[in-house]
C-alpha cells in the first residue's frame, strides 16, 4: 500500500483497486482508464467550470478573467464539424462558448489538410456563395479565422483530401497550390493590390479572393471584430450579433448580420455607419433594423464609424 500521496493521484490499495479523487478504480491500467472514462461521461457538464470571457455584459465589454487559463487555445472542432452550413456552425459555436476559457481565441476553420465539415474526407464542396457566407462569418464572429490554402479559388473542391500512398499527391485535396500564386504582386497597403502579373493575377481576380481581401480590410479597421466579446441578446435574426472591444482610448462597438436581415434592440443611441456600404443610421430609441444583404454578403454597422471600408466587390456590396 502507498500512502501520503496528494488527493487525486493514483493510489493502489492492496493491488486490487486504486483511488482517484475519492473514486475507486481497478488496479489494471487498461481497465482503470475505461472506468474513469465512463465515470467522467456520466458526470456530464454540470460540475465543469464555465466562462463569460467571450460574452458581452449587455452592451458592455468586461475584462476577461484568464486566471484559470491552461495556456493552450484550441481549434474549434465543433464549428468545423458543422460548417456544412454556416448557420449551423454559428449556432453550435455560440451554444458552447461558455465551455472554453475564452472562445475569442478559438481557431475557426471550414476544411483542412485532414477533413472537410461533417467528417467529410473531401475538400469543401458547398459552392461559391456558401464559401462567401462561411468567410463572412469567420471574419466577423469571435475567434481567429483560418483559411486552408486554395479555398479562395475553391482549389481541388470535392477531391479526396488524403488517399494515402496509393495515388499521386497531385490528384488529392492536398495537391500543390503553388502554380496559382506564381508571378509578382505589388501592394499599396494591407490587402490592397496595386498590380499583379502571372498566374497570381488571375487568382486575385477570383470572387472569393476579392471577398477575403475586403474582409481582411474591414476586420483590421474594426477592433471589435478582432478582439471583441459578443452577444445575441435583444437581436432578432439568423447569423446576427453585436460585438464590442474596449481598451484605453479604444471603444469599438459593431452590429453584424450575415446574409439575412436583423433587428437590434437595447443598443446604445448614436450614429452607426455600415462598413460595407457606408449607409448611415441615427439611433435614438435603442433600435436598428437591417434588411437582408443576400447570401454571403453582410452588414457591419459601427457606432461612430468612419464610413465604408474598401471598395464594393462580388459579395460585399
């Protein structure tokens, strides 16, 4: 028998059982692991800690509490698995965000070098409009947007991502993308291309490539979209939410709706400007209604915003 160990450490007793945190398990490691798994599964989430770090308090940003942060952030597997449809990804994301220490640091993605959504072994095949909608959500919702190389031209869509050693890499979803970015590019500012030549010039003219360029411009110009907490409180709409980030002299507040219309109630009064169209609204009764911008398009009404960001494109118009 071993004794004097801190609570929670594996402690064999007589070679037949071990105690962990007051629970008794088989002394055999394999059996004990299964017993522990079954026990934890039965516990559910009721005793697990929750966090409000990703959520606004009404319309107010609050300093996040990272005192229990493990030091590791995660890829957002739950959103990824539901990205067969952007609304499903959004709904599953926000419904589980209190389970992360701070979901604003989650890495959000649609497909990768391993899987597409819904356990698919193929690169995403939802279509150009759906891709634009996915990108609009990833670049404005909480988390860090991540784009698998080539998705901005739907590279290798529908191809099996990994078929092992039995087929040429060039026929898979992991095929080399380099030919599409060959050439030269001159930029005048962040996400602004002055000129391009070679294959990359054709790539940059693709609708999704233009879409993600402008999304980057909008995200970079609005701190709330980069680091803000969010809420769906007082909002009627599908993929609609409000975000705010406050730090020192920075106070950024934005109302976002993707594809569909939305009505926001209980928001601060003031002047809101849409970063996509430049439309200006004055709110005096805490309510703002926005018409549906269309599949893949969005509206980002910023309190005391500076105006339209970037030029109209195939989706952001």
